[in-house]
């Protein structure tokens, strides 16, 4: 025991002697006398020129070092300048093997970093070229040894810092090859009582600026930080961060962004929690409480997320962005979002999802799978007028729309990103109570969209449209670079007059439209889709009316010519009612062919065939009005035996996008064929009349001859002859 006691006394004595030696050295030795030697060592071993212009001081309790007014130049250009560096460590903490930094102060740091036109950074020139390579080679095995050593168990770090102060620091970086430069200045950091296992205050302020583009941020951050001794658990509380920004990306405007809330993270358990977190930018504010369990590809999230009501137009103005011009200037001024977040591991599910856009509300739910990026969405909206959100039509746009379609030379781009579609996994169900688009009103819209393995399907797109309904489905097979499209659509009892009136301000046709569309095409550009289209459209309009053309008057014009009379000046009106107009449009690229157009009109049967060229909006139709009965009370339009079953020709030709009402007119050139038919009817009538007269003369002559030869018995023979000649 005495031996142990003597050893302990010896150790204590050695410690006391060491303390005394350090104290004597600090009191006796002046480090300023060694400044020339220090400067020379740095200059001999590096490419730096070190200038120690200020005093060097040190202290015993606490044990510390102070440098003042230090500068290092590289190739006659200042690399680093430092006004003051103070580093103090508690001497007694070293004795007790529990190091505690008493004070660390860094003032006036000014560093200039640059990259020349060849991409070489000036900091790489500090060491002589040969020594730098040797040093790098020596570091590699050292790093391997460190990695091997780090695999063993490590004890918790006992780390304590009384105070850290960094003030007026500046770092400037410039890339001379690109001209890009940025500056971090007025950088300050203040922290105290930094101890692992408990929280401590931290304050940071800075100014950051770039020249390409010109942009500047002034930041001020305050919070309380915490970390455990194992450095695998961290916390941030009482966070308040303010960033004032301005510059070219913001259109010269000044914008403030703010962050607030708390964060906790455990790296070992792979958990993190955001509590009371808010982020704001101008008048946009996001709020969330969120917990994350698992940092890999199967995280489990739980919490809520909301965006307070804001004006999108005001936000864009505050950010210096171009304004969104809309037909209605009062839209996009009330936008909001809220949802709850949950779901099993690997999937994010949004429940109680609510989106507000002005006076429209969407509700539903959504999901996203991390493993396959699968998206599920179910949304139901009440009503929206999409026309309010369209840009107002300008004179230039109107002129562009009126320009011939074939005159443009702009290169056409792809319609859809095929690679993206091939990767989609979608299950989307959308509904909308009312939609107004292109001045059309559509009600009770439903849509089911799915995507798997490069095949996207709109399996049900239906709704109510102008007292009728429509239902369609579309399949896009994008597995090849020449995607295939299949389109099927049914329209039932849609009233054409209000539809055309709202869609194109046209009121030339009324009736309940029924339509069956079956089309296939290929391509990924609009022009290719139109050129490759193939299929047919079967249509039927029951009890309709041509409201801007009077086909009866056109027919009567032809009949009056035959009767060699003129029509009366009575009001003929501007419409033609019909019943059951139907036909089939064969789709061959940009051309629609129709050969079986028929409709029943008063005293007539409409028959027609022709083509529609969608590429140039041209109509080329020949219509025949076959006379089957009385047409009109006008005496000049009386239907005689000469015009029965004849066809009065009408032609419909021209650009249907310009003047639909003026497309159809009486076809005088084809009326010659009608005249031939009328002449044939008249010839048949004359032959019939001549035959009848010949029969009458023959009968009379035979009667006289019989009277002469037979006397009283001749009456019986005459009666028999009347039966033969029809008299």
C-alpha cells in the first residue's frame, strides 16, 4: 500500500511540476520574439507569405492563445486576413481529462478564393507542387487506417464549450472562367454553454450575394440546439429564421421568407419530428406537424399539412414575376390547401384533402408509393368556370387564328413525354359537378384514369351536356416510339343549337344529336395523329332544323323555273325543319367522307354526299332535294307530274370556319340534269296522251263501221271494243 501511495504522490508531484513549468514558461517566454521564425517557416514550407503584424499572446488560466492582425498572401495577392483569433481551453479540464473550450473568438476573417480560366483553385497552390502530391499519397493509407479504427466501439464524446464568437467574417469566391462570383460577408455566429446532452442558444447572421444573376440574401437565425453525447440525436427548438431577399430573380423586388418551429431527429432509430413548423414567403404560409419513422425507402409519415389562404397573383407580384393575365381579373386571389398525412410504411396517404381555388372546392384523398412511384388520386369538385382562367384574347392572337393553317413554318414538337408515361403507375378518379370551358357547360363529369406498363387509359370520361349525355374512353399505348391511340365516344340526345351557340356563336343547326365515334390513330404529334386517323362516325339528328338556310325556297326556285313562273314575294323564313337526318362519316386522315346523308323534309327527301377537309376547314358537299310531295303553297312551286321524283340540286362549299350560313346555295350547274329528268317526264306524259288519243280515234271509227254493218246488234260489239280500248 505504501508503494501505491508513493506512486500517487509522485504523479501529483509531476502534475504540480508541469503546471508550474507551464506557468513559468508563459510568464517568462514572449511569443512575439518568435514571429520572424514563424513567418520564415511558413514561407519555406508553403507558397504563402505570412505577415504577423499584431501581437501574439497567451494565458495560463484559462490556457489560451491570441493572434492579432494576421495576413497570408499568395502570389502577391491576399488570400486570408484575420483581425483576431482567441482560443482558450480550461487548464483544469485538461488535467481531469475532460477538455472544455473556454472561449473561441474569430474576428475579421477575410478569405479570397478564386478559380482561374483553366479551372485551378488558388487554394491548391498553397503547398509546393511536389509536396502536395506526396502529402496526398500519404493521406490515403491514413484514411484507410482511420476507417478501420472507426469500426470499433467509440465512447461518448465529452465536449463542452463556454463561448463561441465569430464576427465580421467574409469569404469571396470568383470563377474567372465563367465570371461567376459570390460573397458571404457580415457573417457572425454566437453560441454559449455548448454542452452535449443539453440545449444551448445559437445566433447566426450573414449577407450572401451573387453576381450572375444579381441576387442578395440577408439572414438572421436564432434557435436552441441540442445533441447527445453519442452525436446520434439532435434537436432544434425555438427556431426563428428571417431571410430578406432581393435581386434579378425577384424582378428587383424585396421579399421576406421566414421559418419557425421545432425539429427532433434520432439517427439511430431513424425518426424525425417537425412540431409547429411554419414557412412563409411573402403572403404564402405553410404549416405542418410531421413525424417520420424510417429514413430509407420505406418511411412512415404521419401528421398534417396546410397552406393558408393566399392570392397567387399577389404572390407573383411580390416575387417580381410576370403577372398571370386572365379573362377574369378577380381569379386566383383565394387559394388554400390542407390535408392529413398518414399511411403504411413506404406509402404516403393524404386524407381529408381540401383544395380551394377562388369559389371552387375540391375534396378527396391521394397516395404515393415510394417503391414504384405509384400515384393514387380521388378528387371531387363542385363547379368551376375554366374560361375565367384563360388569358384574354388579344388582337395578335385573333390575327394568328385567322391566318391560313398551311402558311406556318414553326417546327412541331412532341405531344407527350413517352418515357415518363412508360414509368407511370396511376389510379385517378376525378369528378366535377359543373365545368364551363370554351363557353360550353358540362355537368356531372366523371373520369377514371389508369396507367400501367406504358399503357394509359381513360376508362370512363362521361357527363351531362345540353340535355343529353356523353361517354368516352381513350387508350394510349406508349410502349413503342410510335404510340397507338384508340378513341371511342357515344353522344346521346345532345341539343345542337345551344351547344353550337355557346361553343362557336353559331345557330345554324338544331336537333337532338346522337353520335357513335370509333377512331384509331398513331403518332406523337398533332399532325401525325390527324394524318393517321382512321375510323368512322355514325350520327343521327331527330326532329331538327337548319336555322340559317331555307332549303324549301331553294327547291321552289328550281320548280318555278320548270313551271316558267316566278316565286311570290311572301316571307319564306330562314329555316328548314327536318326529321331523322343521319349518315356515316368515314375518317381517312384529315378527310371525312360521307356518302349516305339522308333526311326527311316537308315534301322532300334530302340526299347528299361529300367531304370535309379538316386540314383547311373546307366543306365540299352536293345535296339533292328529291321532290316526293307538295312542298309549298306558292303557286309557282306547285308540284306537277313533271317534277315528281326529280332532284333539286344544292351545293355546300367553302370554309366552314368563316361563314357557315353562306355555304349552301342552289346549284345551277347540276340543274341541267334535273331538267333532263323533267323533260323525260314530259315526254312520257306526251306519249301517254298521244296513245290515249289514238285509242279514242280507233274506237270511234270502229263504232261507226259497226253501226253501218250490223245495225241493232252493233251496240253489243261496241261495248266489247270499249273494254279492249279502255273506253
